[in-house]
């Protein structure tokens, strides 16, 4: 009996120290159970039990630190990627604001610049974008509206409702056969800003947008608009 009592008393301080070490290390309940399992595996009375438990705790702490370090690096990489994405979007928006674009989004190219035939008194002075009536028409570049109204905005009834915008480099863009005009003369517009809705007004064989690039605000000074936009980096 005396030996059994002596043996039971000798185990309690060791187990108490193990539990104290686990709590001091800041580990959770799962770690406490792990320490208990390591203690049992060492078998009662084994002189290497304390050393085994200490090694197990050190390894667990090291593993936890490694996991936390990896998580921190992942979060930092995600933050950097998000910042890079936002910077790229901001740069793209700035380029769009400073650059040029097509006057409509989805379209089919129809009559091209320089075409001739019975539909025109002279060769075709612009590029036609076949789109349904009511398609949003946008300014291809920032500028000031110098013409807006029926009768081609002053260029003649063949254009129907039309808008002409003057750009900073002395170039003008014209938009014709519109069903509705949403800007007025003297108004400043930005690249991509809605200026009208496409239509079928004037001398038109079907719903489309007639688009021109000119050297002046008036008819007769047009250049090939597709070639011009290509030089500005716009795919048409």
C-alpha cells in the first residue's frame, strides 16, 4: 500500500507542471489533450517523459508560428494584389478620359468613307455604324459642342438630327441621323459621355449612326474616321 501511495503522489507534480506549461504557452484545449497523450505515451515512471512532452510542446508552438507566418504573408500578398488592381483600373480610366473611343458600343460597320453611289450627292463623307434606333451615342473624345439640332445642325437636311463636337487638337467629330439629341451648343462633354440616341432621320436608308471626323465644323472637310481612330489607338 505504501508503494502505491508513494507512486500516485509522485505523478501529480509532473502532470501539474505539464498543464501549467501548456497554459503558459497560450495553447488551446486541443494542445492540452495533445500534451496529455504525449505524457501517457511516455508511460508512468519513464525517466524521459518530461523531455518528450517538452519537445512535443516546442514542435507544436513552432508549427503554429509557421502557419501564422504563412497566413500573414498570404494576406499581405492579397493586399498588394488588390492595390495593384485598383491602380491599374485608375490608370485605365485616366487613359480613357484622355484618349479616344468609338461613338457606339456594339455595331456592324456598313457604308465606309469614300463610298460612292446613288445614295450620296458626293462620295460618302463618313463611316456608318449600323445600330438599332435608340442606341446610346457617346462622344469619341472630350470637347465642346458647336452644332446640335435638326437640319444636320446646319449642315443640311440629309444629315437629319446631328451634333458636331470641337476637340482640343482642332479636330471635329460629327454624329448624324439621330433620333434624339441630349446636348446643346456650348456644352462641354467628356470622352464617353452620352450625347444622343441613334436614329433614322434625314437621308437614311435604315437605322444607323453616321460618324465623321473633320478638320472644320462644316461639311466638306471630312477625313477617313476609321483611319483617324486607328492612329489614336482605337480598334474599329
